[in-house]
C-alpha cells in the first residue's frame, strides 16, 4: 500500500486552487442569476402564496372541465373498470351548459340592440359655459317674442315692461332653460354612446364578452380584462400636395378588451373581490413581443436590460418553463390538446402583478422618484416578472387604483372570490344519471342472451362449447348420472323500471341549475303545461327567474363597470371634452329578459281580443297601427312602409267615393272592424267565433228563424 505524502507547500497550493475554483464558480453563478431586489422578492413571495391558495380551486375547475367533456375522474374510472361494466357517460352537463350559454347570449346580443346604454341624469348638469349659453338663448327668444308682441299691439317697450314680463314669466323661463339643458344633455349622450360603441367594436369588447359568458357557465368565474392599451398602427387618408389622396400610417394607443381564462387568474388568498388585495394574471409572450417592448418610451415602465437577459436565455428556441405549473398537463389533456406544448412550446410565461408596493421599494428598483411624492406610502402598480426579472413596473393608470379586471359567476358565493358553475350545481345528479345508465346498459347486455351452465362430466373430451342455431349436443352418461348436461338461465330485463328513475333525476337537474330541458328544444313527455303555447310561455317565464339573476350579475359586475372604466378614461384624456354632461351607464340585459317569443304571443292575443267594433272605437285606428307595429317588431317581421303608413279614417255615409252596403251605411274595407256601422246605431248582436276569430261553422236547424216568427197581434 502506497501512501501519498504531501508537503505543507503542496497542501497550501491545493487549498489555494480550491478557493480560486469556488470563487470562479460563484462569479459565473452570479453572472447568470439576477440579483433579487426587494421588489422581486415581494412579488415572488406573493406569487407562492396565491399559487398555493388556488390549488384546490384549480383541481375543482379541472373536474368541471372533465365533467362537461363526459370524462370520469381517474379514480372513478378505475373503480368502474374493476366491475367489467359499461363506462358510458351521459353528456347532461354539456347539454345544460350549451343551453345556458345560448339563453344568456340570446338575451344580451339581440339584433340591432346594445346590452348597455348611456343616458343623462334626470336633472343633468352641463359645464357652466354651455349652461350659460343655453340660458342666454332662451332669454333672447323671450325678448324677441316680447318685441314681436309690441309691434303687433303698437305699445312701445321699455325696461320696466321687460322686467315686469320677465318677473311674471320667471317660472316658464326656468322650465324652458331646463328643457333646453335636457335636450342638449340628450344630444351629448347620443354622441358619447356612438363614440364608446365605436371604441368597443374596435377594441373587441363584444367578442371578449361573448367568450367570457362561456366561462361563466362552465367554470367558477368568468373574467373580462380591459381596457388595456396597446399601440397599434392605423391607416389614415390625407390629401396630397398636388391633389388626390394618400394613405398614411400612424401609431397611437387604443383600448382593447379580452377574455381571461380562470385558470390564469390568481387572486390573493384572502381576497373576496378583484380590488380586494393583489392579483396575478399569467400571460404568454413571444420573443417577437419582447423585442417590440424594447422600442417603447421609458415612461412605459419597461426595463431594456432585463428584457435583453430574457432574450439571451431563450435564444435558439430554448424554452423557459420557469413557473413549473403541474396542472397545465391535466388542463391540456382535458381540453383535448397536445401536452407536449407545455414543455416544447416557445412561448414565455410572464406573471402580471397588480397590487400595492411601498414607494421606497419602487425607487430602489428604478422607478422615477417624481412619480412617488412620499416613499413611505404604498402605491398601486402593474409589474411584469419573467424568471426573477422584473421587465416592467408602472403605476396603475386608473386614478382610483382599480384593476382593469371584471369577474362574475353563475352562482355568486358570499364572502368568497370564486363562485359556482353549472357543472358543480348538477354534479351529484350527473353522477346518479351515469350510474342509472350504466345499470341499464349492463342489464341490457346481460339480459340480451341466456346464461348457460354445462356439466363437463357429460360432455365428451374436446367437445366444442360454442353455441349456434340448430346445434346438436353430444353427451354421455357418466356413472349413470341423471343430472342434465345443460341448464339455461334467462336474466330478467329491468330497463323499463330504471328509465323512470333516470327521468326523475334528469328533471331534478332542471331545478338545480335553472336551465329547463324545453329551453334547449327537448320534448317533454306526459303533456302538461308545456303542451300549449300559453302554458309553455308561463313555464319559460318562471324558469327565466333563475337565468335573470345570472344576467343581472353580468350587468352589474361586468357590462356596466367595464364601460364606466372606459368612459372615465376618455374623460381623463380629453376624448369627450365636447360631450360632457351628467350621464349614467346602464346595462340592459336583465331588463330585456322577457323573451321575444313570449312578448309576441301576448301581443297577438291582445290583437285578437281587441279585434271588434267596440274596442276599435276606444283605441282608434292609430292605436291599432301601433299594436301592429309592436307585433311586427316582436316577431322580427319587417313590413316595408308600415311605420310611415298614413291611417285613412272611415268617411261618413253620403260622401262621394264612399261605398255603401245594402242598408246605405259605409261599407268600409272588406273584413275591417266597424264596416257598415252608422254612428249612434245599436251595435250588432255578438257572433259565435272560434279561437282564430272566424265564424263558427255549422247549420241553423231551427224550425222558425227570427225573421219568420209571426208578429203578435194587438
């Protein structure tokens, strides 16, 4: 055995080399790992808390997604397979979700109507200069009227007369000024409505709202984000110096809206609302997007050196899966997408943080100190973090500190951030229906043929036990056995007993989620109220109470506040300077919940009820025309010229060009109510008519008719 003998000098040299190697390693690691400043540490700590708190919510949302797609949970599927039975899954949840989406969208997106409106307040206030101009105009009109009156009467006008007239008509003048102010406010509201609608169309607000409704029905929450402002290049026509027009391009910020997936939103653990605590939004960026961010002005809040560091790490198509979210694979599987995209994709995960941070930390990160008057106070910010790099940090652009996010649930839960959706409300019923269907299919499979017992002792060696029609079985008598060689057992069919149980549970699903089967067009057995038009109308009205609550929540939590956010941003940036007045943003979804079909039925019934001479004298021909207009609008029937049609009154008898009946009375148009009536004459006796208003069919078999009865002698 050889011993390694080293001198003290050799040991010192080895120790020195080890220290240099450690120092070099630490230097390289420090160069590749960013320094964790206070802002990065705060955001990472809050991200870990928000991610842990959302884990049970994330698991429930995956269950909801699998239930809607008709997939069993892995544990449940394993238990079913151990019984060698059917694995059928009834898509009841998917049907309810599709019906609910169609119902909500049919109410909110009616043709030619907006689900919101801008209206002036009952007593609007305009800017002082506009109000004073209106008052001066009204006073001038009053003076001109006074002068015209003086010219007509020949009485000269002096100041005392003017003051006397103005004092006597003070109330009328105030009312005239108020009406003029209301008219101006109404005009301004129309301009604001058109401007905001143009911004919503260009910013894809309607598309985002449509997609968000799907999440409201399918998942625990639906999220609408916006307005978010992006610099976009737009075409603009401008005149040439030598005549003609040319196309120029200019970049300017425009508001956009988008639907955010509930899987990507992470609120604070104790938050109960959007503005209650901090919030994370998981974004997916590309290298091209990051490169474009470097060209933005410094006031946008982006840090170029941090962006360059991320671009260096992802150069050559390298992936950067720094978040390590294990649920993403299950989510992609439930959505039917390729799970390899989680690890092989080139998109870069980015955390967008919305919350408050103290001013000193923001100054240390590099924010302009002029934006932070007091470093001891907390400020609402928006920050982007990628792999421990803060690539963006800016102040919240809303002066009130509100986040540009809006959420709503199918069923709101008090004092919690997340609500409930349709899959959760009918989860137990879906499970019961699946169990019943599996039992039916298993029973049908077993009872479709006999169960056969064979006595092997009576079969010859190598006998074929396969069964086919007209088969001859060869048997032996082993030991004079008298036991039969074959026994046949028939399994009873119980499907007819299980189907009513399934129907019972499927009807319970209607009550639990508030979306009836007849809303999706499914026929209901057993007759009942849904067998008639009026009965179905009453059922749909009763069922609409549940969906009305959902639409009202969308109105109050998403539609109205998102448009108000855009409205006040326009005011702050001078876009609506010439349209300012007291205005209300109103959401009209729940107010228009009465279905057009129900309204059409009621109007048609009223038309039939008033189709008689007595009611025609009450409502008049103009009233009849208004009813017809409402009926055509409710039924979406466009009759050209009906609205501008002039009502021609029935002319009295004896005038030229008026056709007369046999009694000399105005005949009127054929079939018109009141034709042939003379003013002051008694009304004709009522006739028997059917439900459609036609004369009842039949034959008069009376022996003596009324005109053949002999008159009594006097």
